[in-house]
């Protein structure tokens, strides 16, 4: 209905849930033991505010906050231990976490809003306001060494993440499994984390916003903007996935000792962040009022996978295999759009307009694998293999499209992308045979494949492209300014891979002995980008008039 306020009016929706899931399985036996656990956590639904009247309504206000935000936190812990004294011990743990909660703040007409102060329409997926106080999360992170999070560094050697940063992530998924036996030991772990969300802040068709602020005081010092209308969408999604699999076979008196320790860490973020003043919306700027449309995406994945195996003893031989795999992907569409009508009457260079999209997606991945085999039997084998595959796909776009702008001051249209991938991959293997005769073989392998690029199918507001799109564009619009027009697109992609593989084989036999060691390291980094800054038009009505134009 109608709304009148002389103070600050607030229409807000906020989600700040804390979900904690703990699953622990353990088994012990004199012969064979199997310990397993599965932890599953999920969030879904929508956090939203809407103003969508069916009949014409009028709001007369001083200032308005119209906002939806989600800062929920999920902590998932899965652990398993299997100890079989004689024949075999298997520990297997699985941690699954999903978040499919959208965040929306939308106005649609017929609605007329008149304000003498600042109006903010925002939708945000935010980090928890304070570090989640879950004792389980804190205890699990405390059990991991600080250096676990500081292996990935930038070109200057500075750590890209830390334990304290991990503690404040939206999702922390930790899974660990241990297997132990005299003969055969297996420890396997899988941690999967997935976020799929849309964050939308929109002034829709049929909405008229009249802004009359006479205060020149900056409400956004970084952007240099006074009170007016701010349409903001933001996503600070963060995932921390830790997967640890370990196995130990201590084969005192057994013929063989076999240990397999493996860890797989998977993380996937699919994020669409859009701030929009839609076609059919009208904004009037009077006095000192300014206008901004901004989208900001800071999605981040921290992934740690550790696989370790040790096989000691065995009268005939011993074998150990440790493996770890980290696969991470961020698909981020980040857009700020001005498609409606803006009329300004402040004069001179007052009534500035900013249309800005910023994306700074980041993946930090650490995969470590180690295997040690030592036997007094005929043959010892150790294999340590680690792999990491990381992908950032996306489009960052700031568009003035089909808009009509008259009498405004400076207009800035800016798109910036700083996609960053850092991977550390280490595969180690040591094999020792110390029997009367025999051999030892060790193989260490480390592989990293990293890529930045565009979506398989281009967004409807963008042209087809073959890389990560960064687009700032004024197209099909009529723009008449009292100030300057700046159109800026910038891409700063960064990929770093530190890949190490090593192996040692020793045949310390009393007779004939053969030792074979092999190690291989592969790093593949691919980056593709399409960066566009443009002013385009296809009809006589499409024009730009300004005191200066920089593209």
C-alpha cells in the first residue's frame, strides 16, 4: 500500500542460519573392520523482498533501505576409522554439502517512490557477520596445521589464504578417513561442496523513483557518490573443502602389507549476480542526488586434499599407494545494467551516474599425496599421485543498453575482472626392499590443469565469445550529459601452479637387488579473455553528447 515516512524506512529480509552436521563411524576387530560415515547438509529456498503492487501506489520517504541478505553458515564434519588387527581395516568417509538459496530484492510497478534522502535496493550473499562459533568447526580446523592453508602463495611469496579466513567461510566441509591393519589397510575420503545461486537487485518496469536530496555529503566515499539511489547486488560465497585419507599397514608377521590412502575434494560454485534498472523504469535526479548500479562477485574456493599411505613389513612384500585429487570450478556471471530512463535537473556536473561490475573469483587448491613402503620381503612398491583441476568461467559486464539519460553529470560504465587460480600439487613416493634379494619400485606423479574462460553459451546480453568476457558498453541509448563519459573494461587474470613429483627406491638386499624410481610433473595453464569497451548504436536516436568521452 501507500507508505509515508520522515525517518529511515526499512524493508528487509535476512537469513543467518547455522547448520552443523557431524557424522563419525568407527570399527575395530581382530580380523576385518569397516568404519564408514556420511554427512549430508543442504540449504535451499529464497531470501527475498518484493514491492510489486497490482494497483498504483505511492511511497513518500526520507530514506529507504530495501534489502535481502543471506549470511548462513554450514559446517559439515565426516570421520571414519577402521582398524582390523589381522586381515584388513577400511575407513571411508563422505561429506556432501549443497546450498541452493537465491537472494532477491525487486521492485516492480505501478509504484512511485519519492525520497529526499538515500535509497538503497540491495541483495547480497554475505560472509557470516562474525566467525561461526560452532565448537565442531573450530575443533576441526584446530586439528589442521597452519601450514596446510599457507602452501599456496602469490608471486611475492605471500600466503593466499589462512586458517582464520577459512573459519569465516559460508561452507566448511571437512572429511577424514583412516584405515589400519597388519595386512591390508584402506582409507578413502570424498568431500563435495556445491553452491548454485542467483543474487538479483532490480528496479523493474513501471517503477518511478524521484530523488531530491540536497546534501552533497558523500555516502560512498570510494565511488564519490552523494545520497540518491543505489541498486546493489553482491555475492561473497566462500567454500572451504578439506579431504584427508590415510592408511597404514604394519605387517609384522604377515606375508604382505598393503596400504591405500586416498582423498578427493570437489567444490563447485555457480553464481549469477545482477543489479538492474530495467527497461520501463524511470529515475529522476534533482539537486545533489546521484545514481549507482553495482554488482560485485567475490566467490572463493579453498580446497585441500591429502592422501597418505604407509606399508611396513610383509615377509613377501609391501605396497603403498597414496593419492589425492582436487577439482574446483567457479562459474560467475556478474552484471550491472541500466536500461531505463534517467532524467537529471541538478545542473552543472551534479547527478553523477555509476554503472559498475566487479568480479574477483579465486580458487586456491592444495593436493598432497605421499606413499611409503618398506619390506624385508622380495618386493616393495610405493606410488604417490596428486592431481588438481581448477576452472574459472564467467562474464563480467556493465551495460547501458536501450536507456535514455538526460541532464546528468559524469557517467562511468566500468567492468573489472581479476580471476585468480593458485594450485600446489605434490606427489611423493619412497620404496625400500631389504630382503635377501628382490627389488623396490617407486613412482611419484603430480598434475595440475588450470583454466579461465567464458561460458559455453553466451549470456543473452553479451555477444558470443571464446573467453572470459569483460564488457563495458553503452549501446542503443540516448545519452546527453553535462559532464564526461568514461567506459572502461579491464581483465587481470592470474594462474600459478607449483607442481612437484619425487620418488626414491632402494633395494638394500644381501644378494641381487633391483631398484626403479620414476617421477613426473605436469602443469597446464590456459587463459582466454575477451575484453570490450565500446559505444555503439544502430539508429539516429542513439547518441552520446558529453563534455569528454574516454573509452
